[in-house]
């Protein structure tokens, strides 16, 4: 497989609302600072004319991937980093308390009561941000085209999901799940035609322009058109400044069933019908069980 698009995710920020609350991006360089700013914004939400610091952490099927996959990637990333591995049959759960801290922040300093999150959708979360009802919105660079209909580049930023581990060096979570693959069982003629077309997409003027402008992709090739996506630009600036991007480790997650188990436990925890211990069990115990099934 050949990666043909690179994406980043983090916390999208409405800089206008942040400044209205008395803060700038320079005030948020760690988890502790993020929490202090979010807590303060939440305490004066009525005065600011907003509904919460964070958009709703919806656990509907259209939205829960942001937390059972994207947010869950961070404790996996840091544990892999500690162990010097890129996959594991078992997890220790070393950083699940950090995971809890972030999720608690999302569901406490929120636009809605935590008990309502099971029914909140991805559209709800996006609309809350678009309507300037919240300052922070966990999502990725793929949201830029939609948000650019409402906001100027100067009003938007993406900051790392500060995890309280290595905040001063942490960049955005950057990687891909999008690959071009060629069927080895196809005819030699079709294989060559496919390879030629893929090469044309990332080398020709028409192909690279179409990839960048029509499809909105940031392609990881030397001939790529310079990105217009402000979130992609920020990822590049972060990397040039020496920050370390968080790698995407989704492909090492045991299965969609594992993710669903984590999502179910998170939903119950948010609604206060389940405990954080249930989340830990879904994360660690189910990981080992499902990894064993794939050996």
C-alpha cells in the first residue's frame, strides 16, 4: 500500500472566542494550561454568550470514533514509545489516567450535560463550533473545507491534544489510513496502467492540482502542491519548530469490536451508569483477548 494523503488531528480552536475570553494560543502549551483555560471559559460561558468550552463529545456512531479511536490513540502512542515498539500483544494501560483526564475535561466543560452525549452526533459537534457556541473542537484537518465556509484562516487554529506526558514537545497527531493498493492478481497490463495513473496523479500539473484543490488532499510527495489548509500549514510549522507529531497507531488496534467495546464503556462512564474501571477493562483486557485471537 502507498499512502496518498496525510492528515492531522488535534483541538480546533475558535481564536476569536478564545481572545474574547481573555486568552491567546500562547496561554495553552500543556494539559494543565488547557484545563485551566477551559475551566475558566466554562465558568463564564453565559457572560461570553456560548454553551461551553468544548463542543459535545458525542458518542453516537457518527461521532464516537473521535474518542474510541483518535483520543484512544494517545495512550497507545505513549506506551509504545516507552516500550520501544510499534505494536503489542498486551497493554499495561500506563497512560489511561491521562486519557481519563482529557475525556473528563471534554464532558465536564461541555456544551451539554454528560448524560446527553450518547445521542449527540458528529453534526451536532460541528454545528456547535460553526455557530460559535464552543471554543474547542476535537477533529482533524479534513474539517477545514467545511469550517472555511464560516471562518477566515485568521480565526482558526489547531493545537495538540495536550496529554500531560511530553507536552512541551508534542505536535499534532499526523498520519494516514488512506492507501492506494494494486491487485497483484490483475493482468500485467491493468497493473501497469494503474501504476502509471497513480504516478500521473502525483507528478503531473493537472494531477497534483486536482489532488490538492479538487479533492482537498495533502499528498506526501515532493511534487505536491503547497497546501492551503491552515491546519496542514500548522502541522508543518510545528514540525519545523521541532515538535514531534503523534503517530497514528489505529492499524494496530485489534478490531472494530475492540473500539466498540471502548466506546460503549466511555458512553456508560459519561452517563454515570458505568465506571472508569469498565473503560480500563475494555481497553486493556479486551485488547489482550482480541490480539490473542488474531495470532
